C-alpha cells in the first residue's frame, strides 16, 4: 500500500514537471520575453534546464540555432519516470 502511494506521488510529480515544460514551450512561442507567466515558468524550470543545457549544447553544437533544452529535459524526465516506476513496481509485486 505504501509503495503504491509512493509510486503515485512520483508519477504525479513527474507529470506536473512534464506539463510545465510543455506549457513553457508553448508560451515561449506565443508570448514576448519578460511576460510574467513566462518568467514564472522559466524560474520554476531553470534548475532542470541548467542540468540539461550542457548536455544539449554538446549534442546540438554544429550550427543548430534552436534551443532543444526543453525537449531534451522532457525526454530525460520521461526516462527517469519510467525507471523509477519500474523499480517501484518490482517492490509492489
């Protein structure tokens, strides 16, 4: 029972972060820089982006002008979520 609650909590945390990344991506395309809601998402997601940005810069250095840090962060978070849920499900069964 406790493992299931932990698994659900981890799942919900990663879902919230994933949705926040998608919202930030959409807002960055349709709003001007400095908009309060965009600044809020940038501040909320900056710890994640600061970890992922060096990896993204190494992967996409040759003339690539689009910042793929949010996309890479989304993929990494999805993989981490899958690994944690798989590990927790081993304890459950």
